[in-house]
C-alpha cells in the first residue's frame, strides 16, 4: 500500500506525535512545513513538502 500524498493537519500531527498547538506554534514561527489552504478553508500538507522540511532540519542540526 502506498502512502497518501496529502495529509490533513491532524494526520501530520498524529504521525509526528505532536499536539495541534505545537503545529500551530511552529507555523506561527515559520518553522512548519509548507501548508496549502483549500478553497473550503481546510489545510493540507504534501508528503514531498514534509520530506523537504524534515531534511532541512537535519541540515540545520
């Protein structure tokens, strides 16, 4: 089974085992992965963007 390409914020938080408030804090500080807003106002994260974001954390360490 292949992984889904797009995740909801809730799915992203569950995968990283973080609270939604932590994600909101990261986003407010510009430290979260790229988030896309759908026409209905819901947010989605693309796995490719999550991987790039995660890889950038390793480079910064």
